[in-house]
C-alpha cells in the first residue's frame, strides 16, 4: 500500500500571530504547493489558527493543533474541544507529545480519551510515542513503545485506527540535535506497524502512517524518510524557519 508522506511542523510555544503570518508568506512564496507528493501540515498554537486558516487552505497546507481536550464542552477552564478545532479548520491534532506527558502530567488514560474524541470528530490525530535514553540503552525501546500503543489504542475501533498517524519520537532525539539513525527509525516504524497488525489486522496496519520526530533537518529528513516504512516527519525546531522547513518538504518530496 502506498501511503502519502506527511511532513508536519510542530511549532510548540513559539511565534506571535504577526510572526506566524510572516512565516506563512515566506514558506509559500518559493512555491510550496509544487510538492504534490507530500502532504504538509503545521501544528500551531491555538491563537494563530484563525489567522492562518485562509492562507493555508489556499496553498494546500493542512492546519494542525498541538493538543485537544476530550470532553465536548463544559466547565473545563482553559481547554479546547475537538469540535472547536474542527470548526476552526484544523485537520490534524498532536496527541500525547512527550512534553505533554512529562511537563503536564498527561497519562495514558487521558491520551486514550483524546484519541477517542478525535476519532469521533473530523480531526486526524498524530499520536506521539517514544522511549527515553535509559529505555533505549537497556534494550527496552520496543517494549516501551508497544506499551504506549496498547494503552493509547484501548477500545479504539478499526475505522478510527485507519485514520491514525503514529509519530515515533524518541525522547533523547527531541531538541538535542541527535537524530536517530535511519535504521533505528525504520526498525521502530516496522515494529509499530506490526503492533497495529497484532491489535487490529493487516489492512489497518497498512493504512496507518508512521512518521519520525527528533532533530529532523533537511539532510536527515532525506535519509530517514527515504525508507518505505517511514511515512514522513514531525519537525520541531526546524519547522520554525520557513526556508529550512521548505527544504525538508523539498528533500522528502524529491524521493522516488
Ligand atoms: P525537534 O525537531 O526540535 O527535535 O522537536 C521534535 C518534536 O518534538 C516534534 O514534535
């Protein structure tokens, strides 16, 4: 099965709205929509969604969010629902990023609820999984990712999982400049797909996208995403600079 590659930026907590609009103009100007083989998404802070919706839609860039709450509405001060995001034009939402797990005490149970809420809406979740350095060092990387997947996907139906993108983001590679080597990424993406096959079936596994995140730049993107098991990248720091992010999309799109 051919899965379209996805290059998604994760701006984290960066940029004012003025800077976000400037980014959009600079990213689009050299012709980002010439890269038809690759789907491009930018997951921005909530406050920029409205300002970016039109310019992104016109240029076939998908609008993404970095978090969502699982309830539909109610007394949940500070939270945002799937319905609100979909209404704002959001197509993709990151769920369970390691920074949210570590800094905001997101549990597997919350991540499972968020995934269910996303699948009950029009949003396509990008589920983040990944081991820390100690787990990698002790040979427990696959076991860790397997556990995260089982917990996140508990009672998620097969129709949902076919819309899922899993982002393998080893914690030791995030923001460190230390990109995982292509073989580590290929192995883990193949493992993730085999896990989905075990939990569901081969058809669901073949449809699930598995992308990589962790210090991706234009050079590493080409090497890592060059493999048929790896369906794209989730890009943090390098997605903040329009020319660098453009070159990542270009590098991935120019592969056979
Ligand atoms: P960096 O690309 O800055 O390492 O961040 C990766 C990440 O966390 C994307 O979600």
